[in-house]
C-alpha cells in the first residue's frame, strides 16, 4: 500500500479532531461536563476540577469518519470485515466509557459505573468480537515475535481474546492520569502497529485504522497537553485500549502487544503490586499508584513525568518493530 494513503489518513484524522475541539470543548463546558478530581489523588490535581471531560467523543468520531472514508477508497467502495470489527470494538468500549463518564459528570457519582457493570459490558463485546472472528475462520494460533514458532490454542484462543480486550482497555484506562500522558503514549503505540501492519500485511485496512487513531490523538494532544483544556475520559481510554488489542489480534501480533504497549503493562503492574503489598504487609511499594503518580509525589513536574513516559513508550515501540521486522 502506498505510504501516501497513510499520510493522508493521518492528516485527515488530525484535522477533524483539531477542527472539532474548539466547538466541542466550549459545548462540554456549557453542559458542565467537567472532571471531578478524586480526593485521594495528588493535591496538585485539584486545580483541574471542572476541566471538560468526555473529549474521547471527538477522538472516536474522528477515527470512525477517517477510517470509513479511507477504508472505502482502499477497498474501491467496499469496506472489509476487519475495518468493521475494529470500529465495532472502538464504539462498543467507547459507549461503556461514555456511560461511565456520564454518570460521573452528570449524575455526580465520582466512581461512575460499578466495576461489575463495566466488566459485564466489556465481556459481552469481547465475546461478540470472538464469535465474529470465528465465523471468518480466523486462525487460533499465536506466534512468538521474530520467529516462525507457533502454538495452536484452539478454544483457548477465545480466553486469550477476552483477556486481551478487557485487560488492554483497563490498562490503558489506568494510564490516563496526567495531561497528555495517554494521548502521547497511545499515539506512539498505535503508530508502531501502523508501521508494522503497513510493512508486513498485504491488506491495508489495519494500517489505515491505526494511522487514523494516531492522527486523532495528535489532534487531541493539541488541546490535551499540559495544561489540558480537555480530558478524554473513559470514553476515550477504554475505546483506545480495546482498539489496540483488537489490532494486535487481527494482525496476529498478540504477544507483541505486551512489548509495544509496555507502558500500559508497567502502569498496570504498579497497581497490582501496590494492592498486593498493602493487603499482605500493610505497606505501600509506591507513594501512589499508578506509577505516574508516584513520580509526581517524588517531586517530578507533571510535564517531566509525561515526556519521560513518552520516551520510554518510544523505546518499547522501537523494540517491538525491531523484533518483528529485523529478527523475523
């Protein structure tokens, strides 16, 4: 596929988000869709109270519009099942996040949906995703990155898919805690998958979707970088997490997600370690979890934490590309 198509995809998504944001941000502010800051969070975050949230609506809308436009041109008027599956996952998890945000900001319940309600919604979408894949005779093996070694999982592949979609959506959600942190790290991770799928796969559908996400996130970052004028909320973070897992599945790069999404893995592990340590010993390993809050409380500025995590995300992305391309 011509790289020009990817650059056009990125540009369209970027422009849509940049043009939508000055309209949507004041609209969200008028509706009083402002972020409520948890009292147990860093005290420096209290000044962010009232910043418009649910900006993920702009991200999701930009991705869908761009993907359908470019996907249609790519398929000479028709859109393949992979594109529809990616859009389905993006919208499905985005709706769960939207409900969560709506309850938080409109009904003033700071915790939003209960964990059980979120989990049920996430599982339902994951099951539907799996059954659609199986209807297309999708292979159920996984491959070790950089090698030709494969393991057939059979029915166990269903468990893997569910774990990946639910796990990734929640891991990415945990990373959304500082201005520009998730938008930047996610753009890097999706960009890595965009490069890999463009280079390695004959069908350009997944690459187009990936670059549409990158463009939308870069456009959002214009307004989300410190000091943020808008937050994406769970509407964006849950949708992005599930979408990157779906990309890894469809591209048969399931294991590579752990490497390219290394930042999300580390953030999740920091929460798990903190909970286990506190419940078993009564002591905390970190000053606060997820990990980005620990560095804030150590004395790092918010911008220093974010740019450091971006750099680490770039290293993970480069490592993933190196393993998949140069070692295979």
